[in-house]
C-alpha cells in the first residue's frame, strides 16, 4: 500500500515541531506527508518548508476550514490509504504501524468496495497533560481505553486511517461544517463500510486546552457544531432537563416537603462526578501532591463549565441550521 499522512495547520509554530519529530520517529514511515496550511503568519510555513526528514508537500489554502483543508490534502495525496492527524499532537512511535495494520490484514465484513480488508481503522488518543487544569480536563472529557466499545467507537480525525476510495465515495469531509466535521464524516463512512477496525495501540497524545476560557470556547463551538449537524439531540435535552428541571425541582421539593430531600444533591453530584474522578486516579500518578489537589478541585468546575458552554452553543447551531434550511427553500 502507498500511504499518505495528511494534516491541516494554522499558526502552529509552537506545537508543530513536536508533531514533526514524532512523524520522523515512526516505525512505519509514510510514503508521503501532505499538510494543508490555512494561512499561517507565525512561522509555521517556514518550519514545514525546512523539514527534510521525510517527503513533505505543503498546500496553501488561506482561509480554508478544517474540512476544506483535509479535503484539499487528501485530493492531492498519491496514497491509496490516508492516515489523518491533527496539529498539536505527539504520536507514539508505533502509531502509524498499528493504525494501518487492520487495513492490510483484517478481513472485512463491510462493503465489497473494501476488497477483502477493513476500510477504516480507528486509532486511539490520550491527553498529554502538563498542568493540574489540563489533567482535570482530560479526566472530565476524555474516555479511557477500558471505556471504549470498539463496535461503536467513532474515531477522531487526529487518529484515523481510511482508504482514499472510501473518502471519495462519501463525498469527503463536510465543508459546510466548521466543527464536528469528523463525526459527520464518520457517520457517512459507517453507512457504507461498517464495522470500523479499532487499533487501540495506535495512540496520539494531544495537549488539552490550557485554560478555562479556552476550554469553554472549545466546547461552545463543539456544541454549536452539534446543533448545525443535528447531532446528539437526546444528550443535549437531558442536560437542559438536569439544569432547568431537576436542580430547581429538588430545591422546591426540599422546601415544600422536607429538607432531607436536599440530600439528593449529594447523590446527584456523586453520580455526576464519579467517572471523571475514576479517570483522575490514573492521570494523577505523575503529579506532585499540590498538583493533585488542584486537579481534584478543578474537576467539578470543568464539568459545569463544559455543560454551560454546550447549553449556550447548541441552540446557536440549531438556529443556524433552521436559517440554512429556510434559505434552501
């Protein structure tokens, strides 16, 4: 198989050397790397042009979205197999080798277009946390390997491989979406090429957002993307019901019926924070005692901030979708 590794970048001069170093260290080198730059002004292009350790082509598309950049990179790719990664990622040395293994060796139960092998291989990803806040964020929002059900796992495009023919058959990444584009792409691939192979040893490490403000913006944009793409309606409705019905309802019942009912808040908080604190136990092993306490304190703040960001972003996306539909008429 000829293999092309693709990515998109925009002002990634600080994080890019880590990604390039980890590509150079892969046990299975890509036959080529194609990176689409969306209009960087911070030295990103100079770093890319000076890279000599592996075959690298740079495509410049100022103003391109992530979907447009990925599609442009894949269109230019010579490989029959595409591996996708994001900027800001550090790859395990065996990431590429393990990621494409199922595409070459695993019999497919999918579409005849797969020609006897898997068509999509889902890699895994883990947080590369440096601060107590980043540790707390990783524990709050990212699943661990033992939580994954391979048959339903939807890969992030920071760690996924697929055939170029499959990309073509579903029309590529949806260029009308600015966020959640990889999920919509996953769903399109699932329709034709299920089941995906799961490659748990193909690990991409990425650094979570480093501040509460950056995290809030990220999850606002994710939820806005959900609204635009009409994704996860049930999850969002449950969140609204929890904050606007259950929480005030318990307060009213405690006041009207019996104050002991307010203990339901403790039970709810325990259930709400159980999973993040379970994950935190693993992530705290390398932290100092003070950092551990800070991370423990950050978890509920991160959880609530993320929920608020989603509750604000989702209706914005829904309104965008309604207006887009009306304009289409």
